């Protein structure tokens, strides 16, 4: 079933920390290994993609995919402030070259949630110095890879910190009302969060590990933020765009956003509009002139007069706890295109499920809706399934099964491609 022309970027996506393993200089490595960590388990060797990327890229090629979105790990490139590791740069150049040798377009993300531990010790994503730190890292890494890539995402889900701030406020309100249900709160964001641990103890240990006196000062990227911290992310993005364009004007640059298909029923329009403003519109001035926008969405949020509500036609939950609603991504793309008029890449979309037939049904619906968007004149350049591999879903550990490829972590990380991998690869024309 062919849905897209050969120029369309059809691929899968990963994030370095979730797949590579042994990311020892990162902030998350510190937090995962605390005695009372909020992570249900540490990442450890993850799924050993660092050593097995050639096999994984070849599996994508064999399935018919033509693009691979992956991230470069800032903490590997700059393990200490101002010290850059040439060996790690060469590793990512090798990944890029392997993509090209196998007919896959490399789409590179410069920061996918994890940061160097030294950055957090300085104040992290709430300290104004983060803008210059990210610019300097961008300047360095783009000088090394800029001749080899056409597409660069600066920051993954640049709006995620504000979503987490809202989740934390909601959780605190429910605790005050003695109505807390951590599992329901976790499913409000499209990232692996564990709010059923001893959060207070974890926060105290985290602060100590980073040499900070106040747990509220531990500003990793996946944490709540102040309004000022929210805008620091946008400023860091703009500084990175300027740096990339200065060195390599032809590179296509954008950021990615975590977006929900925001719907409403009677009485809910005002709340739904406010939610879309928080997720999308208030960031628009900071990316409206970018070469592309990376759209990432998995499900929907429905609002009534009282706030979020369960849809009348609820489709059941994924492993992540949010609704299995494959039509979301098409609706999100159409909504984003109303105000953003550049190229759109669907940089993440997929489903966490142990049932690959359910994954195939999800991908069938999602890609059909993207095809319809293109036919209606929306400039969608690519679609990347999340994720290439069953991997480390942040604080939820390895239990979530997003992958097109299964990994046996007990037996030498053996890869087993799922039927969904080939199903997706068959959707694009081949040269």
C-alpha cells in the first residue's frame, strides 16, 4: 500500500538516552541512580543502540524506510563545560554516514530531553546562562556535522516543560482535595512520568547529587518551569537557529512540539482554546519563521465546562495510560497548519502496545490521515514513527512497547523486527 511519493521522508525516530546506553555524563543518569529515584529502573545499557546502530539502520533500509530521526547526546559531546569529545563527535558522524550508505536521510535532533549534569549544577533550564551554553554546544557540533546533514531539530518538544508545570499544579490541587490518583495525572502528558514514587525524597536526593541546596532549583528539562524558564527554551532555540544558519544557511532548521488533538463538547470551547494557546499559539512567534515545524502527537484531550473529560466514544487506553486515538495526528497537523505556514514534519507518532496488530491499525489510520492532509494542500514533508525500538521510556523504564523492532535485553539485545516495520516501509515509493 503506497501512500507517499519517494521524496517524502518516511522513517522512525529514537532519542539517544533511550536507546544508546551508558549515558554517564547526563543529568538523567544522575537521577536514575539515586536511592529513591523517580525512575522505576535505571537506563543502564538501554538497548545498546550505540554499538548496534548499523544493524538497526540496515533493518530500516530492508523494511523500505528512507529516513531516520535520531538525537545527538549533548552530555556525550560536552561532558564537562567547554570540553568537547572528538571521539563522540566521530561516533555520530559514523551514524550519519551509515544512514546515507543505506539510503536513509538523517534528521538530527540536538537536544532530546537530556542535558549534561554540569548544566544542571549551574541552574539548568531556569538559569539564563542556558541560552549561551546551548548556543556554544550548537556552534561546535554543527561545525562538525553541518556538511553532512540537511535537517536539524534544535530542541525536542520545546513546550514540554510548561505541560509538566500544569501537570504538577493539577497533582498538587488533587492532593489538597484528597483526590489524588497519580496514574491519571501521568497520562496527561505524552512522556514517561512516574508520580507514584516518593517524590519528596527523590527531589531532596536529586538536589544533593547536583550540589544544590534547594530541590526546587533542580531544573532538568523534564521538570516544571516558571514562565521565565519556559521562555528560556525558546531563546535557546532561536540562538541555535541563528548559529546554524550563520555557518550553514542551507540546512533546514526547526524545533518540535508535543501537541494533543484538543477537542471540546458543550461548554468546553473556552477551556479547549486556552489549552491550545498554552501548547501552541503562545510559542508561535518564536518559530513561525523556521524552515519546518516538528509536530509530535499521540492522542486527544477533550474538554467540557469543568475541564478535561472522558470522551463519549472513548477508544481505550494504551500502555501509557492515554487514549488509543490514531486520528489525533491528522487533526493536530490540520490545526497547526492554520497558523504555521511552513513545512511540517511529523517527527513523532505511534502507540505503546504489546499487540502489533493494534500498532498496524494505528499506523494505518495515522498515515491515511497524513496522506489526506497532503492531498488537501498542507505541506507535510515527512512522518516518523515513534519508535524504531522498544526502549527506555524515561521514568517508566522499559515496560512501554512503542517499537517497530523488539529487543531482548536478557539475551544479547537480540533484535526482532515486528510486522509493523515492514507495513510502514511499504507506504512510500521506492526509487
